[in-house]
C-alpha cells in the first residue's frame, strides 16, 4: 500500500510538471494531454494507412522498464472499413441512475483484454466507434461512457465435463468510472468526440467513424506484486459502454475493431504473457493477422450508481467470443471464409505519464537545446 501511495504521488507530480509546462508554453489542451505517452495501442480499421487518422500519436515511444524503444506503427495493409459491435446500456425515467444492456433488453457490452510493459498507471484512454449506421440523435450523441478496468479470468480448455471449454473473460471490476462529454483537463473525468472519417469515404456499414479521448478522474494502477510494487505484464480487461439517457431510447453506439495488420509494439509478449501480442495465423494470401491474447467478448451489463455516490457498480453475464467479418474486416466470403476464422480485437489506446526522473532528463535535454540555440544566435 505504501508503494501504491508513493507511485500515486509521483504520478501527481508528473501531471503537475506537465500542466505547469503547458501553461507557461501557452499550449491548449490536446488529445491526449501534453506529456502523456502511449503504453498500449490497437489502431482501428478505417481503410487508411496508419498515422492517417487526425491526432494520430507520433511519439515519443519509450518504455520506463528499460526495454527496447518500439518504433512507430507500420502502415496498414488492411484496406477494409471494419465494423462496430454494439456496446451500450439504457436508463429509464424511473431509474435514471441504472443502465441495462442485454439480457432481454437492447444493448450489451463489449470488452477486450490488454497487458503492457509499463509500471506507471493509465491516465488517458482513446478509442474509436460509431453510431452503427444511424446519425446521432438531435441534440447530440453519447453524453456518458462507462470505462471499467477488470481482472482477467483465463480460458479453460475443453474437457470431458466441459467439451467446449470456457473463453477467457473479464472478472472482478477493479476501477469503474463514468466520463462525461466536455473539455479535457488533467483528471477531469471528461471525454471528447471527433469525427475522423475520410470525408470522401465514410464507412459503408457503420457510417462516420468517431474518435474518443477520455481523461480518467482516477488513474488505473497496475497490479501490486509480492514486493509491494507495481507489476507490469499483467492481463486486464477494458470495458467501454455508452450510457444512454432516458430520453435517448433510439441511441445506438458501437465500439470499432482493430486493424489486424498492424502489430502493437508496446503490448506484452512471451514469456511474460503467453500468447500475448502474436500472429494468430495467416490469411489465404499469406498475410499475417496480429492479435493480443484472447477473444474480445460481448455480454449483458447492469451499471448502477448507488444513491449518494458517484462510483458505479458493474454486473456482467454471458461472455461470448467475437470474430472478424468476411468482406468488411478483411478478405473472405461466405463461400470461402478467411478473416472470419480469426478472433477479433477492439481499437483503443492507453496513455500514461513517465516517471519524474525521466521528465527531469527530458527537461534538461530541452534546456540544453535552448542553450545551444542561444549560443548559435549570439555567434
């Protein structure tokens, strides 16, 4: 616990340093905020090369564990639009603080697993989705999202008593929070929505693709190991669910899937996590399909904010593995299945802040560059 609080203080210091630096520099808040670095990345299928999306992360790429610095993502070789899976829950006028999706009512949840090599916490989440071919209702689209980090329940292989086995799925909710639509600031608990579809070619299946950036009100910390310190390379699950107001009965929102042709150089790999980020197979044309760990799953969800509190509780049931769709997510047809043979991932990124020691080194480097420039100008 002591190490946990120490890390929290270090993260607060880092956020303070970057906030102060941004203010002195006169910078406006961006997506993500200044000083935040990426720690996990699954880019969306959008029919465009990597880096073509507005606001695409361009670095720095470095790792606080001292592992090799990963390179920026390679260009996409999957010119497919991808699709969204419904992830939304609805409230009613009689129970505005209770949202339900699935289990006999519309909606449900989507969740995907992740593991990274960093020891610093998640402070910012970026993901992609759309309104599944419908236009956002008059007055706006999603105003609230549930973001939930959960433990991992590993898969159980088939056995005589369980012929189909049991897929891995989210377990205990570790950190639940609701983010609301609004300007971003450190620890604000708000999110932004930006249309990032190519103007001339919106997704033919789901309509315009939207990019979401959320500043967590409470950071998500890595697991604590036996020595009392943060432990990287631990598998968790991320759940993102749109929360419809009682007046938004016709709202539909879905989470977009990953570009399987681009590996995530930040994700955990064997032997720390097995199979981790891996090539799960090859298409008929020999092209590799990248995938992290296990299947994305869907199910039913019940979100409740108890009276007098702001922290939601989450209940979930029915974990159904998801696969890609032929002709939309990749090559293949009903007569000759191809991409549909593979488990799918969802598109999202996780951001953290570096340790203060790293910040100081970066700051000293910046001061050195300024000094060199000053000397040259004097000469």
